């Protein structure tokens, strides 16, 4: 086994790079075809989701394989190799197996424990089988990964650790509220009719939205999804018993009109360009409210918040406090209670940074000294006495509570809360469907892959994760043993074939010497010779399979070929026959 995986994911690359590297359906097919046509690779499979692109291959040379797979990923993604390389990761042999099994269990997902990845792995295997790019190794690997993922979800509580990306996204839109309570009675627009969009529509239906509208570029697919939703969740027939959610399909041209009616929009298409621009969203909100929609000022984080006059005043005060003050002649400030020698250059002895760490008594002395001291110096730094008095009062209150100010820090920036959004948007596409500028629209809340990546960084992991990791480790060891044992199988088959030929030749020679031998005696002799040969080969072939399954057991196949002078081409032909059978196998 020479399994190699080269890829990038939300753990190794920023969303902006993943977005640019996303592969269309045609590009995925061409990438697989080019990979198996390349010299180092004999098999290939591609796992491409909204937050990962991983190319798996069976290669005969490690370094050549890494170079070739990296180059192919760059060529087909359209991202330059020099730019893409820093974000790529490489796993080889057992580490590659461990990686895929971890992915299948949801350990490497943006939302730990989510089960949707199993369907994506199944789709990847099916595509490789249809294209005949998956042979024995990758068929075995991906099918075992599916079994490992199912085992992890059935034997542990990993499901409690996470949920689907759809559910996680809706939780972010609900901003801490119960998703069912938040969604109930809202009108939903779902753009796209693929697996992710279908999951979003079903999740919203179970939550009790008032209506679901499905839009898709292929109208027939939108109609099928709407009809399926109507069957499952319409007329009070939903899983919860009380669900009664009407669903209808509309062409993509009707989306602007539907934006004026919708409360929540979920978009996940395979489009390579934007599906909804900021201007279209603004027009939809304006058509609903009758009020013009303004773009808010951008904040430091790229996610903006409107500033009310009072909040802006507070923020301006915070900005003043964060402005570095000019250095003072700290060595000549008379009666200052500070240890002037420890004050860092560039800070004013009047500033917050200078008084960090004082005890209560020293702080009071400093406040008294500052009140009768350098007012002119503060005004020169655009600091009013009132502002400094408020600062000292706040510091004193902190000291009264905790005894001292424990650390130097800049004041936290003041952010005004945004008004409740009129329209909630969830963009699960990669590359993005919805213009990122929508973050700056007043009255609109957008959650996209980048937002989810930020939010999931602090998500708690379930206690069952350790148990799942143990399952993965055990399954990796078992898979490696099975592959090593399978590696010697063609040699064993070739040995038994050679033995059968020897028996046949000796029986033919016996018949030449004893032409009068009747059929009964000929049959008895033939069976006796075969039993002798089988018994002689049974113990060594069973034992060599056991030894080959152990780490470092790959050399036993070579030893067997050498000892019995087996023809290398015969062994290779058995391997080719097995691989051909695997590649011709249809999706299961």
C-alpha cells in the first residue's frame, strides 16, 4: 500500500483560499482523469466539500506523487502552485488512512461530530467508481471509512458533540435563541436543490417555518424538492406530528420578488459566481420595509455594527484612550507616587497603562496627584480633565472589587448593538453565493462559511471524542493489517496455481507410464496427490499471511516468490485481475 493524500481544508487554509480553490463538477472529473493518467498514480479519488479538497491516490513513488498531485490540484483549481503550497497538507500510508477515518467520524469537521460528511464520502467513492479511477485500495479504503464513521456514531455519543453545518448555521442566525422558537412562523427561501439545500429545507420544515420556497436554476429539481417537502411535512404529516409547512417551487428569475417576502434565506448552489449581490439584498429589504437600506461603516473585524450617536461618542472616547500619549519628562514629575524608573517609554504617567497594577492606596495617591497636576499636558494630548477623572474613578472601582488592577490592557472597543435584522441569510456555498458586502447592510444578518469557521473555533467538544479517537486508531491498525495480508494474496494464489500445475503434469506422466489405469484408480491417485500438496502448503501459506499482516511484513511475499521460484508476471497478473474487478465494480 502506497496511499497518498494531498489536500487543504478549513484547518489549513483561510476561507478566501478555499473559495478560490473550489472545483466545479466538470473540474473534479477532469482532475481524477488526469491523476490516474499521471505516471506516479494508479488509482485516484477526490473528496471535495464546502470546506475541504482532498485528492487520494495510490502511488508508486512518494516524492513524485506529492509533486504531481500538488501540481494537478493547482492546475484544476486555478490557484497558483506557489500560492497554494503553503496551505497544503500531505499524509502517507497509515497516516493517510488515519486522516480519512478521522474525517469520516466528524473529528476533522468544522462542526465536530457532524454526520453529513459520510454522505459526501459515499458520493466521492461512487464518482471514482463510475470513472473507474478507484481500484482495490481506494475501494477498500473508502468503504472501510464509511463503516468506521457509522461505528463511531452508533457506539459513541459523538452526535452530541456536533450537528450538521446547516443546524450550526441556523443556531448562529438565531444568536443564542432556540432555533425552533426562532424559526417558527418565518417564511423561508431556499436557493439550490442539492443535498445541502435539501437538508436545510427539511431542518427549517421541522422547526415549523410558515412556508418554504425553493428556487433552482433547473426548475424541475426545485419542483421535486418542493413536492418531497410537501409529502413529508405538509398537511400535518411531518415527523413532529404537528408540522404543516406548505412548499412551492419558483424559477431563479423570481428570487428578487421572493426576497421581499422572505424572513430567512439559505443558499447553497454550485455556481462559480455570486447568486445574490448586496444590491439585490438591499432591494429586497427595501421592497419589504418600504425604507431605503444603508451600508454601515466597516469595523475592524470586517463585520460591521451601526453606531448610534451616544455609542459613537463612547467609541470616540475609547479611541482617545487607545491613542498613545507623548512621552513626558517622567524623571522630573515631582511628588508622583509612581516608580518612575519602571514606567515604559512612550506612556504618560497620567495614562491607564501607567497605573495598571497599583494597589488601592497608591491609586488614590496618584488620583490626588493627577487632579492637581498637569492639566495642560492632558489637553495637549486631547484629554479632558473630566475624561481622566472618569478613568481614575473607573480604575478605583475596579481596585475596590479585585484589590488591584491585575494586568496592563487597552480598553475594549465599544460596539453598539445592531437592530434586530429584517432578513437572515445563511450562505453554505463554496465559493460563496452571497456577496460578503451584505455584512454591512443595516437590518440584515449574514452567516457564511467564514462566520461559521470563526464560531466553531470555540465550540466545545464532547467527552466522547476520545472514544472515537480510540476507535479510529484501532480501525487504522486493522485496515493496515488487512492490506498487508491482501498484498501477499496474489503470491499465495500464484504458489497454489504452480502446485496445481505440478500435480496435473505428474498425473499426466503417470498415465503415460500406466496406460491401463482405470478411472477409479486414476481418480483416487489424483485426489491423494492433491491432498498431500494441500497439506504441505496449508501451514506455510496461513502462517505467511499472518506474518505479512504484522508491521514490516511486506517482505514475506518477496521471500515466498524467491523460495518457490515463482514467476513475477504470474503474480502481477493475479494483482491486475483483482484490481480490474474492483475498478469495474459499480457504486454500492
